[in-house]
């Protein structure tokens, strides 16, 4: 019996290695690399619109606009050529998710086992996130609008089940730590590993460093704030404390200094959009 189990485990490892090898070969194909570069444009477009929405909230209150990825897509749908643009965007999001799934399957050959596993989980999570965002874009395209306070709704459901408060705190910790980790990753300019200087003119290298650092610091700070709100919601036991990106931004707008902070956040989203374009052009896939 033990021999049979060991044999099956060995076969599973062998199949996993073959799949990993095929994924690494696929990453080197020109079509896959071009698709990955184009898909980064979809991410850039979302953050460009998100920057506009955040700036509008800072200036006018942005009534009826939601400062989130779904809100950015919803704003696109409202434009005259919006439906066609959202269809193109949805295809880009699928491509982006597929690329992240391929990264998760291939892993990082140069990383240590623990680091490689962490990267795989991260890439897989990003792929799932953007695949879900693609689904939302399709729903929005057909008039299926989502509730603005979705984070509170999910939190309320979690708080209603056994162990939900603890789970919500753990999710919040994960989001907060991930956000702070993104800040540290940006400040340390870890993105240098996939933006080779030899392929970029000097001014592009400077632009990539500035926009990549500032954009990711802002994103990380917003995500960390979302995580903290989830932790508070779990500890206190009330869903109204749980906030998504939109609620965090609107909470900032209610403070005396909110306009200036939101201007910095909008600039950060814009910087990340520019960074995504530069990454799509020069990144080592």
C-alpha cells in the first residue's frame, strides 16, 4: 500500500514538472510575450480611468461614480464608444489573467523554493482577480451594475457565520500586509529585475523608476487601508467598518485635508498607469 502511494506521488511530481517545463517553454514564445505586453495596456487603462474618477471625487464629490476597478469599467460603459472599448478591455483582462496563470505554472527558476511558492501564489491570485474583473466588465456591459458597498456586504455575510469574525480579521491582515509589502517592494525598486536598463533610454529609465515607485506606494497604501478596515470590522463585529477602495477614497474626501490627499492618490493611480505602459514596452517577459 505504501509503495503504491509513493508511486502515485512520484507520478504526480513528474507530471507537475512536465507541466512546469511546458509553461516555461510557452513563456518564451513571441506570441505569448506580445500578448503579455498588450495585456498590460488593459491594466493601464483601468488605472487611468480610476485616476480620473478619484480626481473628480476630490474636486466635485464625484456623485454616482465609484472609485474602484469596477467603477472605472462602469464609467467606460457610459461613454459613447464605451461598449466597444469595454469589449477590448475584457479581452485584455483575459490575456492578463492568462499570462499570470502561465507565470504561476512556470514559477521562477532563479528563486528559492519558499520564494518561488510565494510568487506562484501571488501570480495565481492576481490572475483570479483580473479574471473576475473581466467577468464584471461583461456584466456591466449588459447593464448588470454591482452594489457600491460590496465589501460591507461580503463582510456582513462573513460576520453571520461561525468563525467569520476571525476569518475577516485574517483576510484583513493578508490585505494589509500585502499592501505594506507592495509599498516596501516599490520603495526598494524591486521592479528593476524586469525592467532592464540596457533596453531603455535614460529618460525612460528615470520615468519608469519615478512612476513605478510612486504609483505602487499609493496602491499599497490604499490596499493597506482597506485591510485595516477589514480588521476593525472583524474585531468590532460590524460590517459598516469594512471598506473597499471606493469607501476608503470617499472617507478621505470628508476630511479637511481630503482634497489634497485625494489629489496625491489620483496622481499615484495615473503614475501607475504610465508605469504599466512603460512595463508593457520594456519589461522582460
